[in-house]
C-alpha cells in the first residue's frame, strides 16, 4: 500500500465521507487512492473556490470535516477566499494539497511556490514534511485538529501539504483514528456572575454565536429570556441558524454600526455566548469600531472555543429557568403578492413559498433581508456569509446539498457575488443536487453605492459609477445557467417568481431563477 | 488632498496607466481617487484572477506595471494564482490591497486576516504600515521595486496593503518618481568562458529566457548561432516570444523530461542566458529532475536578473558574429485544410489564418502545439503559461488587448483552464477588446489522462475517470460566451473554424469560437 492509499483509507475510516477535488499531475496517486476507496465520495469542481466553499457548507450541516484535494500553491490560493469564510464560521475542513517532492524543490519548476506561507493565513494545523511512513498518521492528526476548538475557533482548518513522494512511497499502512477532542466546560463562577447580571433588573442582551447558537442552545437561551426578561440576539452573520416557525424567537444583530448601537441603546449588560464583542464590519471615520454602549458591562459566559451549550445549561439551572417557555416564531399566513419584483414582494414570495426544512445559503444583501420574514415561514436552516468574502453562497449551497440530499437548498445570491464562483452550477448539474438558485439581478455592486454615499460623496463620477455597475453588458443568468447544465428561467413578476420557486421545489435536481430587480 | 489621491496621482505620474479593479467598501477612497485621476484608466473585472492575469498580460506587452485594486485578504487571495504565473514570467505588477485601519484590526471583524502572509508567496516588495503621510512615497517605492531585477526575477510584484485610514487621511501631497533601476552588466570573464565553449567544436546549446529571449536578444543569439553552429533554444514556456515569418529561427524546449533529455543528447555545453538549468515540470519516480545530459557542462552567460541582451552583445562582439546572418523562420504557403476538427487540422487552420502581428495567449496543450506551425505564419507575439496555473490565458489575453488596442489578440484555451477565469469575457465585452477566444472543447482535463497513463495505470477506474472528465454535463461555451456579452459560434469542421476565425479578425471587439474536438 502506498502513502496515498493509506492516507485516504485513514481519513475514510475516521469519518471523512466526501472529497471535493480539483486535482493535477502532482496528485495522481491521490486520485488513484480515491478510485480505490469509494466509500469516500469524490466530487469534482471546476474551480477550487467551489471545493472549499462546498466543504464549508458540508461542514456546517454535518459538523464533520470534508476533504478538499487541491493542486499545489495556485490550487490552494484559488480556494483561500472561501477558506477565509470557513475559518470565520468555525467549520472543520481538511485540505490535501499536492506538492513536488523535496528532491524537486530546488529546481524551481514552474509550479513551485511557498505553500506553507499561503496556508498560514487560514489554517490552525499545517504539515508539509510528511513522508510515506508518516502520511497516514499525519492524516489522522489533521482530522483530529479540525475538531479541536482553540482560542478564536470552534473548529478549524487543517492543511496537509504532501509531496508526491509521500503519496507514491511505500506506507506502513492505515493509521488508527484519534479520540475526538472535547470543548472546555466553563467555570461556575463565570455562570454566577452572568446570572447576577441577569437578575439585576437592568437591561441585558445575550449575544449567541457558534456553539451558543445551535438549536439546542437557542432553546436554553429562550428559556433564560422567558425567565429573566433579557433580550437574546444572534450575530449579524451566523454560520448556521435553525429558525422558522416553531423555533426559538431570537433577534439578529443589524449590519451597520449605527444600527447596532441604536439596537443596544440603554443596555447595561452585554453577555457573550460563543462569540465576540460586537464590532463594526468595516471601519469608518465617524463611528466607533467597538459597538458597546457607554456604561454597558461586557460579560463572557463562554468563549468561542468553550462549551457554550453546557454554559447555557448551567445558567438555566442556576436561574431555575428549565420550566420556562421560550417565545417561539409563529407561522404567519403569508400570501403570494402580485405585481412588481420590488424587494418587499420578492422577500414575501420567498417566505410564502418556503419549503419545509429548507436550507438557505446566502451571501447577498437581499438574501440577508429575507431572513426576518422567513422566521414566520417554514422551519429552515440559514447559512450566512461569515467572512465577508462574496462568492461563497453558491459553493456553500452545493456542499449543503451534498450533506443533506433529502432537504431542498435555496441559494439567494447577488449577481456580483454569483459571478465569482459560478462554476458551482456545473457541479450541481453533474451531481444532480437539489439546489434552487435565485440570482437577484440588479446589475450592480449595490452595497458599494450605499457605502460610497456614506462617505459623503453625493456626486458619483463616471469612473466610480463604472466600478460599481456590473451591467454594460448585463449578464444573462438564465443563459449562463443553461450553458453549465442547470435548467433556468427568468422571473419578471412576483407571480412568476413564486411559480418558478414552487416548480423548482417539486422537481429533483438544480434550477436557477434570474430574478429581475 | 487625501492619501488615496496622492497615491494614485503619484503612480499615474510615474507611468502607471491602467488599474484593474475589483474594489470593496475598504477601498472607497481609492475609487474616489481613480474617479479624480482619469489618466489612469480603471477597468473593472468580476473576479480578481482576471485583474491579476490582465496585469500580467499588460506588463508582458509594455514592460511596465499595471496596478490592481483588490479587496482585503480574500480579494488578494483570488488573484494569487495568476500572480504566481506573473512572478514566474518576471512581470512587473503593483497590487493595491485595501485593509482595515490598524485601530480596527483588534476587533477581528469578518474580513480581517493576515494579508502580509498571503502577499509573501509571490511579492518581492510588501508594505502594510503606510500612513496618509507616507502613502504617496510608498507608492513611488512600490513602482520602482517592480522594475528592479533581483536574484530569481527580472521584474517583480509589489504589494502595497493600505489601511483605509492611510487613504482617507490628509497627505502632504504627490511624491516624485524615483529613477528607473538598471540591470547588472555581466563580467567580460564570463563572456570569455562562454565564447571558448562555443569555439570548442563541441556540441553547444544556448537556452534563451526572459531578457535573453526578447526579439533583440534572439537576433543576437541567431548571429552567434550562424557564426558558431550552436543550437539556440527558448524555454518550454517563455513569458513572451516575438516569432513568426522573418523572426530569428529558434527551437523551443519540449515539455516532458524524457523529450528534453533526448533533445539535449550529446550536448557538451549548455549555455544559460536569462534562465535556469532545465528541470522537469513535475517530478517522476523514473526520470531525473535536473535535465542535463551526463558529461555536459553548464555555463551561465547571464542570470535572470542580469542584462542578458548586453551579455549577448558582448558575446557577439567577442565572436565577431555581428555580420553573421541569423537563420529566420520563413513564411510557408499554408492552405486551409478540409474536414474534421482533428488537432492537425485545427492547428493548420490557426496558422493559415493568423493575422499580421497577432498576440497569442495560451494556457492549453493545443495552444502550445500551435506554436511551431505558427512560426511559419504571420509575425506574432506568443504569451505562454509561465507558472503552470491554468486559468491564465483568458486574463492575459484581456490585459494584452488593453495594452495593444491596435493588435488582434488570439486566446487559445483549453476548456478546463477557461472554466477557472471565464469572467474575463465580461471585461472583454465591456471594454470591447479585440480578443478572439478559441475554446478547445474536448470535455476533459486531457493532460491528466496522459499523466495518469505515465504512472503505469492502464485501467482508469470510474472515480478517477470522473475527475479527469469535464463533460457530464458538457459546458456550452457558445452559450456561456453570449451570456457574458461576447458574440460566439461553434466550429464543427475545419472550414467553419477558418471562416469564424477570419470573420473575428475583421470585426472589432471580442468573439469566441467553441472548437469541437
């Protein structure tokens, strides 16, 4: 057995079920191993940002790492933007990056570059000196590392950079899986301090993120809120929230800093569960970066790497909140509106037609705007843009569909973001994934128009305007989708939009709707 | 004047004529400055790999750096694969990467990451601590650094990572351009040693790369060859070669290591001018990495960072070769073949229809195969894939067309490579660039089938086969092109292919041909 085969079998035995691949010549022995180990499913993407984004979507839905298979430094580089998003989501991922053997590095062949340095931007675990002897064990370590919560992360990205000689050389065989790491339990004193704040009678907001924002954690937080009257809130862009009718009612932090400050006005205790102090997404000259009202005390119940769910359990017991009944989102009687594709109509159509247990992936403004109205619609899982790098929605939707073949996935994409990683559609077509993609075709980077105005620039010159405008020419998304094998249609009215969404939910496989707005 | 304006004016004054941009919120002041300084042309791309690849194409054609404008770490990451190719080409480029201000970094906002680390993979000059006071001067330094040849590079990539506060703060004003660095002249003793080898009567091969492979350098090498009988050869993937009828006849190094060794059999002196010792593109178990025949002495006339042209001048004088007449490629009477789109017919069609002074950009096997036959066709400039990262041909073609609006550009792309950076087409449509794109639609990563066979694997299993196959579904390139605003057609026969090429050469603006093969 060569190193490649031992590695792939080790990972498959540990529980890696999926490899998102875009291999090259230096990874041929790994391809051979994937061919020999069919229990790890191999899925090809035509661009590495699709591989890494899909691994993120898969990891958010399963809690387990998928593997990626990438071709040296440039292949890894193409995947970094979505690895950045995955890092901010705390998603476990194992990157397998092929490399030249050490004996070849000194010749500076065209594909030679410093891959370790690239990996350092997003990885918590890197190894690049494997031999055929160590490769399988290195794979076992890489797997464990993805599930080890460390300061700043609840799960993480391992990058195993392996020379072709480690893959082709003789291996001592498959390595045993390590134990699964456990999160640290928070101290009772910490819980007590938070409990006293909640009992103080002063205005409290509990901010729930990562392990503090799972369905089970939100349920506990809902009881605590019912018992003490505190507000509960998720971050602006949670990696995953299970919501919709019947789920715990929870606020969501706004986007712009002035809106966050307004929302927190008068709050005396800000209690962090699994996340960080609220901060502005971007820096401005006129608003602060740290978004905590004056006179407000910040308490950390659980850091991102700690067991936030256990902390909420301890807190609920301490407050005797276990019998309290959380407020829940209720299903509204949503009708399909008539007429124009204005934002209000579009969002209402999405909510009114939302299928049961849908997974929504979005990296667009309109997609985020759909979240509140969908809380009164069918139960759903919402996957947001965690790291601010657009081009994530479509790959994440692809990975979520690979993880959950029995659930429909709805990708709500801006046209600007969709253009980054449009190759996702091809993988959706090949694998016949149940993904409905909506492209909000407004023909602009609309957020930049807004941000430019916030600078106080009221007169947008022609060059600036051209850099915010992605019309001229207009992309025909319906045609683009068909060219990659995904059937598609265009919605010009709310009724058409509803009909197309409903049709897509009833038919297996991918479908794309160009929503003219 | 704020820092952003001072920076952009400084760069424009130094000679930066083009900015390839994909900005975000942290770059709004730079957008405002671009709006105010129209003499630097701003061109939008929908994906950063198009920006960096186009900067590479522009730099190869002009010898001058273009600027890119990129959005924090993820925006830079998306551009790295083509920056890797540009680094191997020795192309000067200035990356302007927006960042949060220092005061915002500690809050770990979603787009925060270690950008310096990413930049280290490909940059020879990095600065990330600019203030509004220093920004314009830092821009002047970044410009100079791109033109400074350093060990391993004949030109280089500068990355200026600038906090938004440096852009929005008050600047002392525009900075003066520095002097342009000059290359080191090689020592006469070095020239003498090479001259003696060439006069030894033993078999000699001169390998010409980078500054040793400009039209002027090839002319000198051709005289030396005519005088001494040595063979002259370019590298396998030169950044730029001016060739075709009337240009100096020069061999091109083959791709596979066994072919390089066969080509160099019996050679006693290998003379390097502007390049490196021939090495295998990938490492194999059965062939060496260093491709120098036994008993062959390696001489370095000029290293990549030295003045190779001057070295060849010195050598030509020492050998009294100035009056010798180089062998030249002659125009063949190329007829348009009939029938199938087999490789031989396709290449002959390309050569037979080649317009005068065309620029050819290619990152595909078929594109490379077209090079020899095009040497007997119209004069042309050939831009190859220097760093092995596919997805480079279309962006480089875009940048070459921006640099040379009076010349037709022909992009010869594999379907696998084209899928990486297909967003180039949109920029070509917006800017109405004179680019003819040919997609060799063979529906596979064909090189991987070949390389897999070279491993001795004769039986390709279904999983491996699926990872080399980019059919299922077939991408409809004609439709994809139209969806991005580039008119297109499909060629099913050699006659159709010729007719479509000729039509595209006669009409301004971009055109795409799906070549079914």
